[in-house]
């Protein structure tokens, strides 16, 4: 029974708590028992806050007894990625420099999670400052994949994905500046959506004063309905973030209905430039054909990508991070991970002209992708070029082509951060990994126009109904 409750969707958990069928306190205690048992194998959490969580759970149960109005996440256990500031709870951002920092404020994301009534279990593992597609740092041991603990769960929301997949929380918050929701969703077999740029306010997240031009916080879960439920709680304007969208978000739960019949959908296995594992192509191509079986018109097409988009991405992303944390470098260089040292070293050499040229590329890139969606309702690609790989063994070649180890495996995600559009990863199958002797999850990447989270969620829901996934559970669960 404990195991079943741990994997029960948030929509059902909320109903059961509101109806008095289960106690929020008992549910919270259940998750802490599971975390105590399974987290040592995964390192999904960096910090737990049982006293605060149980106090929140007791308050949730008391509200039910009084007949109070209940929030949309009332009593639901949730994890918070450790890039979000949490008042009174340690926030490291995956950095040894902040190993003992306890903020005096909540980020907007945490404010909204609390306002919706959720119970925060703890802070999930992340690479330092979210600057890697895998989850290793100098604060703790590497985060591990519940499907094969020798493999990475992805990053930078790796702890969130591992905790969800293993049943160590019901919902999770992530953030995505280059794929950091979609990478671990694909590698770990969960569902996550990167909202459009500005859909979820970022104030108090990412820890520093400078803008990350590409980052968005967003929801991760095991079902599409749960993803929509959490996005509804997170989305909406806030004047503290000058880049926030000012319109009121639509009803994302209502948007799930209706299917994709008659939609015109593009499919691309490489966006014209990417190296992709043939098995991943085979599995995701079959998933794309499911949309045709549901009545959509699926055509091979892709937006034009101007050369290799990564240099422009890296210049903008790295400069924003360096601006936020330059005071830490080089004075505390030895306390930084090697990948952050490399990012800061490169960014410190960027000139104003370099940044200007990169931003000009981003503007052209945005226009091409926006124009593409004048013709197509959605774009489908593989979420990742490979399945999860052993920790510390980033691929140097894919499909016989040499790739850059630190970003060659994620060619589909960061271009969507550059375009500012919304995109999701939804589980669509398993690979057969002959070296590891294990099947590993594969994600389908569903991309929509800016502001079209409802459209992407509707497509995700249709696919989930046609090809259910939530019944699959990893060995560590």
C-alpha cells in the first residue's frame, strides 16, 4: 500500500486528502521512510526538511477538518530543485561555496508552491549553478538514475527526476536553461515541460542578480495531468520579474482535452545538424507516427538552423552566469567544479562585441522558429540524442560522428531555450542497452510556439492516452 500511494498521481492524492481518505501527515511520513530507504542509492536529495514538512502536513489536515477552502496542491508532497531559494531551508545551488547557506526568502516558485498548499519534502540535487546536463557537484555524491544506478539521471534537474522516478515525491519543480527539465525527464522516464520564456517568474531563483536569458522554472511529474496541475500553480505574471508574461495563463487542465485530430505536425530526427543514436531515432520516430494514427498530419520538416547554434547559446548563457557569480572567481576557484571553472574562464574572455553578435544570432534564430510555427502546430524530435550514459562517461561520438562531450548529447533542447518557446519531454519507450544489460527510458520532444503550453500539454495528454507509461517503475523504487 505504501508503494502504491507513493506512485499515486497528485490529482488523486489531493482528492484523497480533501476527502479525508488519507492523512497528509501519514503521507509525508511515508515519503520520508522511502527517502531514508532509497535515497542513499540515488542521492536525489541534498537537503530534507522534515520538521517543516510535518508542520505543513498537520496544518493541511487541520484545514480539511475545519472545512476550509483548499489549494490545488493541498497536502501533496513535493520536492524543490536546489536552485530555488527556500526561506529557512539550506539552498546550495549545487555549490560547495554555498554549502551552509540558509536564505531569508523564498523564490516566487516556492512562494507559489506553498500558496497552493503543497508540502515541501526537501531540496533536490543539481549540478553547480545548474551548469551541466548531468548531476555531479562538490556538495554531495553524484545523483544516480533509478533505472540503472551506474548511469546519470541527467541534469540539471537530475535530483528532481530521480526522486520522481523512484517514488520519493509526488511532484517536483525543475528549471531549464538549456534542457535541464527535458534532459532528466528523458533519461529518467518522467514528464516535464519547459514553459515559454516569461511564463513562470524567476525572481529569487538561480541565486544571483543577473539575467539568465534562457532559463525557465517548470513542473516535473509522472503524468501529464500532474504536470498541468503544477504548471497552473506556477504560471502567471509577477512584477518582480521584468521579463514575465503579463497575460493570465489559460486553464491548463481544461487544455488537456480534445486530441490532435487534424493538426499539422512536423517531425525531425536531427534538426538538420544533430548526431543521434539510431535506436533513439527508431523509438521516437515510431512515437511520432502515433500522432498520425490519432488523426494528425505528420510531415518531415524542421526550422532552419543557422550553422551550429551552440556557440551563440554558450556565449549568452555563460556570460549571464559569469555576471552572477564573478565575485567567486578566481578568488575561490578551488571550490568550484571544473565545468563551472571552464564556463567562467571562457565567459571572462567574451567581449561586448562577442555578446552582441551572439544576441543577434539569437534574434535571427527566434524569428526562424516563430515563422516555422505559422505552418505547423507542433514540432516533434527526439528529446535527447542518446539514452542515459554511465556517470562521468559523456559520449564523445554518436552514430559514428564525433561530438563535444559536454553538449553533443543534447542537440534538441538548448535551441528551444534560445527561441523562447515551450517544449516538453514525454516518455515514449525503452532502449535495449547491450553494454549495461538494462532498458533505459527514451523521451519524445514536443515543441510548440511561444505561449502555447496548453497546446503542448494537449498533445502530451493524447500521446499518454495512446501509449501509457506511468505503470513502469524502475528497479530502485
